């Protein structure tokens, strides 16, 4: 649970690092679950799959295979097809419903908590190995506010982002960087370029603050705090999950994707949640594309 001092710091600054949150057994199970997916990719490409999950992923990545969406835990913002891949398994579900994470979220959004569907796996390969046309977030993650990458219906929703470090996140391998609050924070304009990003003119680089965290720790982010992630300048891979929790009964900001209550519980079985995503995929594939945010490229801020 968060202390009252931590809760006050979170609301004052918009960000908070909390170390040693996710139990090692949960992280180990998630790693084992992903190892099976990555090894299947490697086998299909005729590559060596006997290393760790990240070592095997390196081989898949260096072979030029597109792995990002297959490993992600949600559907993409681009056009969704009937066979668009994603991953939702039992170990991942145990992470999303982990009491240690829900205890933190409860201190921010209250006792009734819903798992918000705007969440992702984040694996950053070494920047020097990433192709120019690679999926966004495999290198630098542009400056944005989490409120800004949801639909306006959720502008009053009480929500917290819980950024979970699966490996140490350092300034060298692409940790988060935030611009903490300096008084009331308004919604900043965003431009849908390669990524949905806040124009530089609306940021103050002097206020940027690095947020390194060890594996098993988390970074809590207020939906209005501007933040980004650096590129990975090391030889290894940086791995994290970008999870969000909201007060139950409020709009999620992405209503065409499934959300589900996790407290007071019990949460749905992982198979039921996976079916929600499969049903959402089928519905989206048969309907006109729904943009994932409110911004358009003809905004004067994007000129």
C-alpha cells in the first residue's frame, strides 16, 4: 500500500517511483509464458531458441522478423483485422491482477478498480538495431500525456498508469522521463505524427526528470503528467509493461476495447478476458476503423 506521504507526492508531482513491488515468482511466470511464444517464433525462422527469452528475442529481432504486435497485450491503433495477433495468457493475467499492483492503484483511484484497456508490453531493443519502419515504442517513446492518448469521454476518469519494470530501467537503456507538475497541469496539444506527441514548444526541457527503476519496481504516472521514454543505448533489451487502472464505473477512453473489474473482485478468469479481446477483435475487424485518440494532423499545432 502507498503511504499518505507517497499519495501526496504522487498528486503533487504527477509521478512516483516505487521499488520492489512485483514478486519475483510473478515476473518469472510472465517470463516463462513469453519464452514459449518467442521460442516458437525462433523455431519457425530456423533460429537458435535455447537462450533466455530476451536472448532468443534478440535472434528473432536481428533476423528482421516483426515480433512487436504478436507479443503485445492489446490490439493496435491501426486497422484491426480478424487475425491481428496479441497475447493474453494466465501469467500475464496474474500480473495484471497482482495484489501488490492493485494495492498501489487503490491508493490513487479508490477501492473499486477496473483494468483499463489502454495498456501494452514495452520491449526496447538496442536502438542501433531498430529499423526505420519498426513499430513505435521500440525506440524513443515521444512526449505525451496518458489522458491525451484516450478519447475525450475519459477526461474526468480517475486513472493511474502503473509502469512495471521487468528488467532494470536505466538512463542508458531507455527509462522513463517525466516533466513533474509545477502547479495545475492542463491538457497539452498532441500531434499524430509517427507517434502521438506533444509539440516541443509546449514542453520545458529544464523540468525533465529521469525515472530509473529496478526490475520488480514500478513508476506511477498521473494521466496528465507529460512523460516520454529514452532510446536504448545499450547492447541489451529493456522490458516493461505499461498497465492502467481506473475507478470502476467511469469511461475507459477506449470503449471499443474490453475493460474488467479487478477489485473488490473476484476478477474474471484469464480465459474470459482473452475471449473479451477476441470478441473485440472480431467486432473491430467488421466495423469502420476507430481512431484511438482525438487528435488530427490538420491541427495548427502540428504545422
